[in-house]
C-alpha cells in the first residue's frame, strides 16, 4: 500500500507557510470545493481510517457505541471482551443481573445509566426485533440509549448505510473548516450532508474524527504539523511551529498505540494493550468516544 501523507509527515516535518491574515469572504461554491478537497486530502492522510471500537457483529458495535459515551474507545475496548464473553447475545444481556452488568462496565463511567440502556435495548431487540439489530435509523432510535449519532455509527459500519456521525471531534472540525457555524449535532449533520455526496458520508466521518483525535485537538491543535493547513481557515488557532506541533501528535502519528486491541489490517500503528478498563494511555482524552448517555 502506498505510504500515506500522514506517515510521510512523520519522516519529514511539515513546514506550513500559511499567512495568518483575514480571508476574503468565501462563496458557497468555493466553500464546497474547498471542503471536498479537504476530504480528498484526509483520504490520503488516513487511508486506514476505521471505527475505533472493537466489534464482530452489529450487536457488539451497538453496545460498544453506547458504552463509549463520555469515555475513550480504548477504555471501552478494554472492557468489552469480558462483557461479550458473558453476554454474547441480546437475550443473554436482557437477562443479566443489573448489579453484575454494572460491575463489568464500571470502568467506562456512568455505569448505572449505561447498564439501564443496555438492559433496555437488549430487551427491545429480543422482544421487538427477534434478537437482531435493525438496519433502519427509525428503528434504532427507538432503542433505549440510542440517539441519532449512535444509530449512524451502527448503520454506517455494520450495515453499510451511509451516515454522518457528529461526535465532539466532527462538530469541532466542521466549524474550524468553515463548513458550518452550527453547534447542534443534528444541524451540523444536515449542513455537512448538503456539501458531500451520500456515498462519502461514512468514510468522511472516520477521516474527520481521526484528524480531530490525532492532529486538530480541542485545546491545542497541531497546526504546524497539519498537512491540510493551507485549506483551513482556522490555521493559527494552535501551535504553528512545526517541531513543537509534531510533539502534539497523538496515537499512531505520535508513536503511541491506537485505541483498538484488534486493529484492522493496514493500520500502521501499534495495537492497544488489553486491560479491563485500565488507564486510557497516552494521547487519549475523556469523552473521545461516540456514544450517548441516556
């Protein structure tokens, strides 16, 4: 596989000579063209972009996504092996003793609320959907603890149904990139959906989230190490010195393990270390996941 721009950036510092000055008003057409070019650049940067939750079937992805609210995907991945070994099906989980379920998922935080959601959604899958995760958004959002964001994660990655997943990273970058000024996730989703073809929605979500976790951080983005800086109207919000910016890179770009214990083929970084809900490790931040607390 051809070496990605992101990997090349590690071998040779990116020196961004981007003038920090007010930009001229941008037309809608110019913004759309720039947005689509950003997507193409991100596709070259992260040809290995993928869901960062370990899962083997739609039920496991649904449960893991619910657990990922207000914690890291790594912490979820360190917790779910024991969880799925004990409760491999919706029927098994629906019959779980609440206190035992809570104890297993305790490391993910908000464990009582999450346990209620898991018990409720498992019972609903058993009673209303024949023990199968439905492949329609309108059905998924009727499940306890499942909102539109979680539903789009499951649809896009377990069923191949295009969807835009607006987590904290996606929303932040959509605003920094000038795609929208909206704060509400559903309004962000609607605005971005008008910019990109439907066939791009799922992978666009992965690429933007990858970039937000690794480079374009909330508090101190690594602007000086960002290969798409020339396309970003928010360049300069973070560290612009290339060497200082490189030290801010996280996960595989920063030489640290990724979030998955079992990363997919083609992932250039290291697998995360197992550990039942242990510390999230370098580069991970609370709230890194994509789920929703009911």
